[in-house]
């Protein structure tokens, strides 16, 4: 019994002496390449699907990403973009579009090009929306981009 504290100390020291450098870098979301969609101020049509395209990178290993689209009828802000979009007047929504999904990135790649087809029903309210894109690496670091888009 008197050796248990000594054993615990040895385990703690050996675990802290690992040669593995911890991942301290955030993953990246690239919307600047030619195929990315949507980008800041994009317009999406009701009743038609669109393909979300983004490129994710990480120094170690990517883990997952998520897409959240919700109305911005009250003109709140989570945009991470410098460019400002022309906003519609504030309004109350009757049937706003809501889309929230998470996707695993298998194989722990350093680079992943996401392509997700998203159906936009014809009967949703047109107007201002936010699209929140999050990417998380295998170590739990997360990056978010917030876009302002319109649904017409």
C-alpha cells in the first residue's frame, strides 16, 4: 500500500515526458477558392437545392464539421466577414428555414473538401439568414465562420 503514491508519481512523470507535441492550432475554413458556396451575401433560391462547398484544413487531423442556417429577420449578428450585406427590413417570420447538421470527417485527413446538398423548401420565408460553419479537429479545436446570406 505504501508504494501506491510512488507508483502514481512514476506514471504521472512518464506521461508528462511524452515526445508527442500537443496540437495547439485551430483548423481553417477556406471560402476563398473558386468553388466555395455560399459566400458572404450569396442569394439562395427557395424551392431549389444548393450545394454547400467549403475546404477545411488542419495541421494534424480534421474531425467534423457542422452547418447551421437560421433566420436573421431581427438583424442580430454573428457574421465573421468584413463585407456588409444589404439587409431587408426587420420582420417576424412565419415559416423560417432552419437547417442544423453535423458531419464526421473520416480518416483524419489534413485537407477535406465538403460538399453537401441542402434542400430549401419553396414555402419558407424569404429574407436574411445566417449560415454558421464550424470545423473541429480531432483534438477538439474549433473554428467558426458566420456568413450573411439571403433566401429569395
